[in-house]
């Protein structure tokens, strides 16, 4: 498949990609805050954050093939740090509100485009 044959990205894929980017930033700032508050566990928090950002980047990369289960699995994986840091639930909640709203808006835009 040549470069000219590349399929057009859907609005959903574009918006969810943006959501992944925002989530990576939230993870980064959440990590700084949590690591600062828990200096004894700072290293674990930082390692967990690097892994999470890797998972989010992977999720965003898979969107090139369309919206798939991996994109949804990443949202569950994002919840894991709650096990060691309950405050993380707040960051996860913010991420999910943003992610789901991007997903819903993208689906609406794609449906509208398909109707034309």
C-alpha cells in the first residue's frame, strides 16, 4: 500500500489521538505531584508513569489501524496506579471524562459525515 493509498483518518481516531496526548500530559503532571507527595515511593511512581505513558503511546499508535480494543484496554490500564496511590483516581477520572467525550464527539462527527 503506497503513501497515496493511505486511508483517511476518521474524526474519532483524530480526537481519541488528541485524548491520548492529553492523558500522557495528565500522567506526567500526576506523577510529579504524587512523586513529590510520596518521596519514599517516588521511584516506583516514576517507573509506573513511564510504563503508563508507553501504554498510552502504544494505544495512540494502534489507532492508525482504526479504533480497536487496545485503545479501550489502555483506559483500564490507566487505573492500575490507584492500587498504590488512591489520589490517582482523580487523575484517572479526568482522563476518562476527556477520553470518552472525544470518543463520543468523534463518533457523532463521523456519523454526520457518513450521512452526507
